[in-house]
């Protein structure tokens, strides 16, 4: 297999900065997001971190900032713990996907280049005139690409993180889709219940595995009475001999059956690896709307949601 450009660069950095016995500690992977590189550095070579960062910039001048990831993606906002190690002192950058520009601030919001294919895959599924709800939109990538590449009537783009909302507003303006994308800063379930999003959507995106099954009843409540498509993202463990597609299919089928929904799974695919034997999967499923008694019980729900993390 051919080595990636980033891997070759890191090998060169190791040769230049580290003595042979320490080279094994330099991680083999580097994410480049806009003009920011993110790497992990083993504590054994921590004393060389600034030199490592500076050498990355010298070898690849399109990189202007190097950040070290010091903890996993975590918390409600799904952010990375990052430490500055070289270059300009900032954590924001501009990323480009399919001709659109997006401002992200990696300290405060979620972004991964590994969802890029998925963003466009979903945009291509949207049919003219659809109303779409993106329940966990981050800085608006799915929403804005749908507005640019499909002909939706409207995309409601919800995120609970005020900083993600602020950047999403900027990105909507930057990509000139103000007439299509409505940004909302709120909990997704509360937004559906209290901002007139009940029975309005033809398609719902749920790109947050931690909440996807838990918030499924609210997604169903937002579908038109004729039903529509839901794209649910899930994390599954793939043990030897198990099929991750079967696991994802089982989880969604159980959840929808319990709610008495008629449904048809139209596609299941692996989106990306998210850890050792842990995969992110997406299930595209057509669903009928919620039955009236369940809708009423959700609509009469007075308390804000409690989060399972
Ligand atoms: C995995 S990220 C979304 C990624 C984004 N769709 C993209 O394509 O880059 C999940 C997002 O859900 C948001 N979030 C977490 N809990 C939420 C909730 N209860 N309601 C709405 N958004 C929420 C987080 O702030 C985060 O931006």
C-alpha cells in the first residue's frame, strides 16, 4: 500500500528531530484541517514537541499552526482537547468541502474531514422541495452542502453549542444560503417541540451517535404525517465474527418497532473508524410518522430533556 503524504512527512520529521531510539514514539497519523495540523505526541518525547511542530511547518509551509491532541473527542459539544505547539497562535481555520468554505474553531466545535464523503452523499439524496431538519448540525456542513447542491425548500439546522451556532451563521452567510438554511441554537428535541417543527420534515439527519436512538421519537415527531427519511448515525463495536451492518440494523429496527413505526431500511454503510474495533455506521431508513397517542405524549412533555452523558 502507498504511504500517505502525511505519514511520509511525519517519518521525515522523526528523522530530523528524534534520535533513532525515540522515533518509534512519533505517531504515524496527522490530521490536516484547513491550515492546521493536529498530531498526537507520546509523553516519552514531549520535551521535543515544539521542535516537532516547527519542523512540520518547515517541511510543509501550507501548514501554519500545529496543535497537539491531548485528549479524546468528548463532552456534549464533541470537542477535542488541544494544546498549541507551533506556528500562529490560533485554533480557527477555514476548511473547504466541494467548493464551499467553512469556518471552524477546533477548540470550541466539532469538525472532522472524515465526514466529507458522507456530507455529499446525503446532499445527493435530497429531492427538490424537501424540508430537511439537521438535528445536530455543528457548524453547518451537511445543511449548507444540501442547500448548495440540492434544491430543498428549507433546511433547519440545529446545534446546542452557541459557538457552533455562531460559526454556522457565519458559514451560512459566507456560502450565500440564507434563503434556505435556518440556524437554530437549542437542544434538538426542544427545538422540534417548541419551535414549530412538528410534522414538517421530509428528511431528518441525526449525526450524533450518543443521542441518535434516544432522540429518535423526536425525529419521528418532526416527520410529515406521510412519513419520510431519517439518517441515523450509530457507533458499533465490531467483534471478530460479527457484522457491523447487522448490529446497526438490529439497533434501529428494535427502536422503531418499539415505537410502532412502519419502516424500511434502504441503506446501511460504514462511515469511518472511531476507535479500536469501533465503527461509525449510518442507517438510512424510511419511516411512517408517529402514531397520534405517542405524538401527544411527547407534545405534552413539559420538562426539558435530560442527556444520557
Ligand atoms: C458529531 S457533531 C456534528 C457534526 C456535524 N454534523 C458535521 O457534519 O460536522 C455533533 C453536534 O451535536 C451537538 N449537540 C450535542 N447535543 C445536542 C443536543 N442535545 N441538541 C442539539 N445539538 C447537540 C454538538 O454541539 C455537536 O456540534
